[in-house]
C-alpha cells in the first residue's frame, strides 16, 4: 500500500512583493531531480512556467535543446538577469511550477513518459542558473495578546474550494473534499520544488509536526534518485500496516475529518481553530476493502507546550510546590520521623528476625534511611535540592553511618544549611581530609551582624565528634574549635593531632564546654589540662564540665587533681583509667578542702570527718574537711599504684556514686577501703573489681541488703538494693553462701561475672532460675574456668539459657546468630535461641562448644547442598548422614567427618 497526500498552498500565503529587492532565499537548481529519476519512479510532473520569468519558458532558445542524459554535455552560457532589467510585473510574480506527485498504475506510464519529455525540453543542461527567488509577504504586526481568541487566524469563510491550497505540513484537508487539487498551468501560486520520489508516510502527515511544506526551502527538500525497483516506504508504515495483511498495490488516502459541522483547513499555528475539535483518522484503500480508524481526543490545555505539537500538552497540577515553604519543609521533616517510627515498630514486632535484619534491604534503617531518601529527593529539581538542603532539616548532621559519603554531598548540604547545623558527627571518617574540614567550617560559619561591633565569624555548633578522623591536622581542628564558641560536647578520642595547644584553644574559645573526651591522645599530657584549670582559677570562674574522660593521661599528680576538683563543682563522670602515675593521695587532694574554702566559694557542700571515718589510724584525732561531689561514675581501672586506701579517701564524698570501676589493680585492693566506700554509696549499681584476688565474703556482705519485711518501710536505702552488675573475677576466696545471699537479696542483679572462682553449680542454677522468675532481660552469668561447673550443669539449664547475647541488626550478619523466628529447626535441635532476651546468657567452656556445633552443622548442610546440586543426586548426602559411615577407605582417604568413636552397629573391633 502507498500513501497519497495532497497538499496545496493557501492563497493567503502567496508571495507578494516587498519594498526592496533583496534576495531572502537562494535556491540551488542543481538539486532538482533528473529526467531519468523522475521517469523511473513513475512520477507525474505538471509544470507550468510563469511568462514573467522567461528562463524556462518554451520560447527560450536554450530550452529547445535536449540535454544528453549520459555523460557531460557542452554547457551553454546562461544569461543572468539583473534587477534593473526586471519589470514591475516580473518582480511582482515569480516563475511558478506545481509538481504533483502521485503513484500511478501501469496504465499511467505513457502519460508519465510524455510529461518527462516535456520536462526535458526545459532542462538547462550543465551549470546553474539563478531563478527568481520567492518574495516574502509583507510583515503584519498585531497587538500582543495572551490568548488565541484575538489572533486573526484564517477562517473557513475566507476562501473558497477553488482557492484552497496546502495548509501546514500535516494539517487536515477540507471535510468532504475528495478531489486532488492541482495548480493550473498559469496559476500565480508559488513554484513548488521538485518533490521527493519517496511517498509521504503516515508519520510525515502527523499533526504533531510543526513544519510546513510551504515554508521549506529547496535546499532542505532532498530528492533521492535511486533505482526504480525500490518501493517507497519506511519503518513506521510497515509497523502500522502489519496487521492489515497483504493488500493490492493501490494507493491509500488519509482523510482527516473534524467532528464539527464547519469544514476548514488552516495552518498549524491556528490553535484557536483546532482547540475545540477532535479528529478521527481513517486509512482506507482505493477499493474500499480495508480500513483502519482511530480517534484522537483533544488535549487538555495546560501550561507547558511542546515544540513539535501545536496543541497544549497534558500537565498535571503540582499541589506540593503550591504549598508554603514551611509546610513543605514540615512534610520532609515528617519523612524522617516516619522512617524512625516505622523502624521502631518493625523491630518491636514479632516478625523481625535475624535473616530479615541481615538482608541488604535493611542496611539503612531508621533516621539514616530517612536521610538517604531526602538526598534522593534532591535529584528531582533545583527547587527540591534547595528545599532538601534547608537548615531546618539538618540541625543535627550525623554522618557516622555514611563513611563513604562523597565530599560533594557534604559540601552541598553545608553550603545551604551550614549556619543552621548545631551538631556535627563525622566519627569514623578515616578519609576525611583537612582541606575538607576547613571548607565545612567555612560553610558552617555565619556572618556577624553589622550592628554588633567586634563579633567574629562563628558557627552554631554545640556538638562536635571527630573521633577516628586520623587524616586531619592540628590546624584544621583548631580552626573549627576557634570558630565554635558555643560547643558543649567535644570528642577527640584517640587523635594524635590533639596536643597541649588544643587545650589552650579550648580554654580561650570554648567556655561552654560540658562534655570533653580526650582519652588516648598520645601527644597530650597533664600540662594541657593544667593550662585550662589555671586559666579558670585566674579568671575566678568555674568550669561547667559534667563529663571528663582522660583515659591514658600522662603525668597526673596531686596538684592537678586538687585544682581540678575546685573548678569543676558540677562534674559527674570522671575517667582516669590507665593513668599510671595516679596515687592514692591524688584522689584525696581531689576531694580535700583548705581552711579558707567555703561552700559559697566552692559551690558544693563541705563535711568534716574524723580520722577513723577518713581511713586513718584509731589514734588519729584530727579533723578532715571533704567536698561533697556530684560524681556518679568513677573509673580508675588499671591504675596500678592505687590501693583500697584510695576508696577510703573518697568515702563520704561521693554519696551519689553509681558506677565504680577498679579493674586490673590486683592484690593491693583489699576489703577495708571498699567496705568503707560502699557503706556511704547506697545508690551503687555497677561494681567492677576484676583481678582483685584478695576479696572476701565481707565485701559481698557489704553489698547485700538486709532482709526487710514488706510492711516495715525503710528509713534510708541500703547499699546493694540497686545493684545490677557485679564483676568479681579471680576472687578465689569467695564462697557459695555469700554469693547465694547476694543473689537472693539483690532483686535487680542481672549480670554476674565470676570466672575463675570457686562458684558452684548451686549458685549457677539459682542465678538462672531467679533471673527467669524476675523476668529480666539480657541477664548474664560468666563462669569460665570454674571447674565446679560441669557439662551436666550447663545441659540441665539449656532450656533457660543461650550461649551468646545476639541482636537483630545488619551489622551482626557475620556473627550468624541463631534465631527461632527464622524457623531453623535443625539448628535449634543442636543449639538455643540466641536472640531471645528472656534467656540467660551463659558463658562457659561448654556453651562455646554449642556455638561450634551449630556452625559445623550449617557448614555440613551447605556442603551437602552444593554437592547435591553438582552431582544431581543425594547419594553422598545419604552416605554422610547414615550411622555406618566409612571413615577409612583403601586409598587412605577419609569419606565424611565420622570418627571411630562415633561409629555404631559394627560387628568388628574398634581401634581406639
């Protein structure tokens, strides 16, 4: 089938003369098709020449000669008409020719040859001749309007059927018009260029095209003179007519009719005439046997317009962008809260298991997942990128979980929301460069107001955590500290870039610091802390420190702790672990008071103790003044120079003490000082006395609350009533009776670490039974290297215990915890549910064997599955699981993992 399209030029588009004779378009006649090409493709050419042109008229003597189609002929000189020789009549009209392209049947070949011969008489031969260019119509300007109703589009009544010409490329013809319009021989219409021999397809006649044939220049209309055997067509025509089946070689006409009563034909730009019309496209053969029609509904009018379509494109309303900015930001903030609440709801539900938590889908959870979704939403548009980077969404910039985040993303967030960020956590970013931190600091800074004189550029950071950023420099760290006067929480643990100069920067630029973690900084010693304390004493001010962690600090002495105690009245947590130069006298200086110190000056209460209360000899009648501190957590582990006298020195000075850590001190830690301390600390919750081998039952008795009847109210809380965790490893002098009394008296005790002690099965089973009866979560007992705890004791309590404290998270995927929610029945027959928080964690030699057994069973099942998949049979699996597995083969190669001890039902002897 072929496609027949009839295009004519509208009378309103005829070229008229302008006030000048400038050539607007230049045409190249060498691009016109040859006679052989036109005759070979059965193209019917109707050429009518204007007498005004005079170049291609039959009266021209050069037009009488027939050009030889083979080889090159002798070129005749061409007369180039000048503008002065042209008459007004000639300049007002140009040579026009209408070439009507139509596929003919075999019966029309004679007429085609005749017309081709006629065309050959007008051929110029070799060379080019300048043809009269078309004249542009006069420019007419109308009053600009924003609607289509004020534009004077061509109306159907402005022309008759005889004058109707081609509208825009692909515009629908007149309804009911079936005749093919052709320009008469002496028509004043514009000369049409020689059309391409390729028939116009349905895709070419689409209404989505905005290009008109009448506006195309001859240089853009290419004529392809190929072989005559190649049939016109393209891929779109083949795809459209595939379902129509074979058809005769007859033309197909495309008829586009409107649903309105009026018939019109207009330019593509006349959208006011087309906006209310729906079209129906119908394809039918000349014989009328095959037809295909489909309707095209009108497009709704919207804001955007396409370059290829004159009709408005469907635009869906965007209600989100129409909201106020504060509401849109609140919607995005609710996205973060929704992810966090959904994660909490999911983890607290009964369907959350280890296999689901180990899936890559749950790698990002909670608020971290919400932050990732916000970054993804910034890709929508520039507006959304600015909206996502708003400072109200990033007051706390926590990047701990995003160690590989690109530098560009961090700078993009901080460039917009930098002045709003109050918390910056980049711990673990080992590849954070110092230049990057400097850029981040500059983006976090806010410009001072012009009305405030002397205000420097600063940030609004209140929390900064750079732990693990090993590639930073001292300069980059000091720059952000100098620019953050409002910082309250600072963690620089383990950084070698921290020096004593860093402490001076903190003293000068960070007066609001409350939490300071400078543990394990190898290039800093006690002189740095001393500089901060001296500066506070010189200013006669106190430091607002509440948490101070100085683990591993070198050269700690009495003078430092004495000054530190006076300037830190609000200190609650003090970590001095691994301070090898720390003495008992340093702790006494920390709580001691001078004669001139008063409560108003120090800001804390002051008490007076006798020599006996202070741990002195009985004959000492001196009075000792002590400060009552607010310490809740005191860590003195692995301070090898300390003894139990240190506990006596701080007795009565730490009544609110809850956590006491004195592990790793050794035999020098006796019962006397600890008992004196525990008698004055009724709120004690956690005690770590590992490696203290000289402890006795007297210490356990001091931590055991007395039995009080329920009807009698207690006057004051007793020591040990809030005890939750007790570590007494390597205390070999303790007995079962003292431990049994402690377990039964301390109702909140849920962690007991007594490895390498004389604890017996009775204490072991009683602790497990009471923890299950009290419905405690995550309770634990450690009995490693306790020789009295055998395999039978562990097996008897297997239904109430678990070997490890498992948790359901993506980070724990490599630990392969056994979870009953996963439904691994085979593994549960060997081990216990490790994710059940109601089970008591038992750490013994035999409990670790259970973990190994579960691991071996999983590997064995995995190997058997892979072997079955490779061999296509389970013979090897059956052989491995049978009770009479051969453990020896003639080739000296073992088959399976069975050993001689495990073999049964054998009649022969077993070699041991």
